[in-house]
């Protein structure tokens, strides 16, 4: 039987804390979501001033990155290049930049999704959170 690493509560808290610190340092009001490898919610923070809709978008981006095993931006790029049929995939609700998979020992164990600022900044915050696992 195969075994795989999984995100613990302490891991989720470390990711959320590091991502929050990065966002606050840059004065960015965002929502940060962490999901497991199946896209199921593990934790979320909506920072002061973050738009209410960001609480829907951040988990969708995280779910897309977890299920697709790649950054959600890759789907946005494919759609922007004309492959609009991807919009029919209901299992991937957040095909926008800002969802980043968490990879441990070569396996996707979850993902972080962020919403509230420019998409590239959302992804930057997600990566800052994930970096806490390597610290």
C-alpha cells in the first residue's frame, strides 16, 4: 500500500499565518484558503477589508489547484488562448490565477488560494504561505 504526506492542523496554521503576514506587510486585504488534495477546506482567513466575494473565490482557486495538481493560472492561460471549452468543467470552479498547489516529496497534498488583489499578488501571497512549510 502506498503512503503519502498530509497537511496537519499545524501545517495549515503555519500556511495561513505566513500568508497573512505577507498580505498585511503589503497592506493587501485578501481572503486566504487552504484545502487538502481533494479540494476539501482545511482553513480560511478573510482579512479586514477583504471583499465578501473573495471568500468564495479564494477556496475555488485552491480547489482548482488541488484537483488539477497545478497552479490555477494554467487554466486561465488555456482559456485566454481560446480553449473556452475548459469553462464547462464544473469540478474546477476557480480557473483564475491565485491558486497554488502544496507539493511535499513530489506529491500534491493540498493547495492555497488567495483572492482580493491583483492575481499575480494573490499567487505571491499563496507562495509565501506555502514557503512556511520549508522553513
